[in-house]
């Protein structure tokens, strides 16, 4: 399925901000870690933490170096990237991004590109961010990236070459080489776009776009290091699928892209399954269920499946790995057409019971009293649940919410 990502870099972009935004949008942290480890084996640790930026929730990526990185030339780093056990699609994005940075640094500092030193192409954490972003884009299955105007910032920043005016020379070099759109007067203070951030956009972005186009599948918000007041220091990524066939895919019904995450298990104490399903729902699954299967050698087993929005997949994978005995989890994308839904309140036996209406084309298709409300009412009044349910259904009909009624 075609999937696009629109990058909102209006408040700036750095390698770690873009990586955090992609992870927040649902990229798999384990896949990102393994790509980074393929290039920097045992040398960096990558973790994430939820933070607030000007009151907005965002994800932050923290890269820790496990030792003192040796200084390397671009030629050394390129050899590393070529030899690394990387997905070829990740390598195909990472190499040109580093190459662009190396060429720009060579021009700025007046040295041969092969001799550009590693600290000039970016420190260890920038390498991790850059490889991580490429791995995250591949993991998300994004096949087209667009971006809006980039906020560059203003003032100056201290680098190992002394104080540099913002935008720093390497950022300007990347912008000149790529034609990326920048904001005319972004009103931002400090360095908001870094060389690594813009080099990544230069390689990833196919065309500029003022906003996301299509159906929004997920949003990721990546935090910058500073928490500036009044404007969130974040890069955002909006994942979209195209509105195919003029929106007729689901007829008049909205169609969503969701993910089914599943595992097949034959050695879990069966008394645990209700907790597993509850944990999946608690971590964002829209629905979760188990089904009995007969596995190899005639062993009885269970398939547990969770239906999730793409951004909630990593959390649900974690639940399956932690709460069941499975060694692996699989997933695939599914399309869901759903009735429009709305809620009404109904007075039943002196209590409020919520009724979920399913409707289509302005007509009610179904009216379902909320089971939890009926259960609470049944226990409070001592009435059998089946009686409360029948009563609520009948009252919903009398309230004019029967099938075919206008909503
Ligand atoms: O170290 C060098 S040579 C250096 C050069 C430049 C130029 O613009 S040239 C800029 N910087 C600054 O380093 C940090 C890190 O940038 P990343 O892209 O690696 O995140 C940033 O403040 C740059 O402006 C360093
Ligand atoms: Ni430099």
C-alpha cells in the first residue's frame, strides 16, 4: 500500500527530532536499534522518553555513547556503511545523506571530501540519528516523503570551530544543494535546523508540500533538546494513505488503515489469556481476541490477535512479548470500513445507559446499549443482565433509534 509521510519542520529539524517523530508515528525501535548497531556495533545505546515541549506531548530520543569514538575520515565511515549488515534500502538512503554532508563540509572547510573528518560529518550520535531515521522510514513502509517550509532559527551557535551564525554554513550548503523550502520569517530563536536534519530531508523529501494529503493514518511528534516557551520545539511527521479512487474504496463509508498484530502460542497457562487481552486493550488495541488452533504435531494452541492503529503497534508488540510465552510477533496491514458512530444517553430504570448508534447515509443501522453501563445497572438494581439489556434495547427503539430512522 502506498504510504506517504509529510514532515512538519516549521519549528526546526534535527536528526534526533526526526528520528523521535518517526518512532512516535510507529516505527519499530528494535529495527532502528539493530540498523544503528550494524553500523556502530556496541558503541551507542538508543532509548526514548516521553516529554513535554511547550505543553505538547512529544517523544525524545537519547543516544548514549558507550566509549570515546575514534576520529574517522568520511572514507572510513563510508567503508563502514558499505560493509554493515544493513537492509539495502536503509543503506541506499543513509549513504547519500552522509555523502551530502561530507561534500558540504568539504566545501565549507576547504578540504578534500575524502579527508573530511568524522567529527565534521557529525558526531557519534548524529550517525546514530541518521542511520536510525533511514531505518525508521523503511520500517514504516513510507514510499514518499514531502515536507513544508523548514524553520531555520536565528542568532548564533557555539561549535568546535567557535561561534557560527544561524543558519550554519553546513545547513546553507545542504539547502543550496537540495532546493528544500525554508520559512521566510520563522520567528525562531537559536539553531533550529541542523546539518544532519536538513541532509536527511534533502535525501528523503521528494517534493515540498504545504500540508499532509490523503487520509491521516498516524502522527508522530519528535522533541528537540530545548523546551522553548510559546512554541513547541518539535518536528512532526504525519503518515497518510492516498484517498484512492475518489474515496470510493469503502463506498460512502470511511476506510482506515489498521494493523493486525498476532502470535501463535501453545505453551501459556490458559488462565492467563484474559489478562493478555485486557493488557492489549489497555495499551491501545482497538480490539483483541484469541482463537483456538491446531498446531504442528497436533498440538492445541491459541492465536492471539490485536487490531491497532499503526502508531500503537510497538506498544502492542511489547505486550505480546511480555505477557505471553511467544518468541515472535507478526503483523500485517488491514483496511477497515466502519459505520459512522455516535452516542446517545438513555434513561433506564432511573440510570443513564449510553447507546452506541451505527449510522450510514444519515440513517441508523444499529443501536447498541453499552454493555458496561447495563452491567452496572443490573448489579445496582439486582436485575438480571439479560433483562436490563432487553429493556434498554426496547427503550432505544421507542426513543426513535431503530434501524432506518433518521439520525
Ligand atoms: O564540527 C563542525 S565542522 C561543524 C560544522 C558546522 C557547519 O555548519 S560547517 C556545524 N556544526 C554544528 O554542530 C552541531 C551538530 O550538528 P548535527 O547536524 O551533527 O546535529 C550543530 O550545532 C551544527 O551547527 C559543526
Ligand atoms: Ni563544519
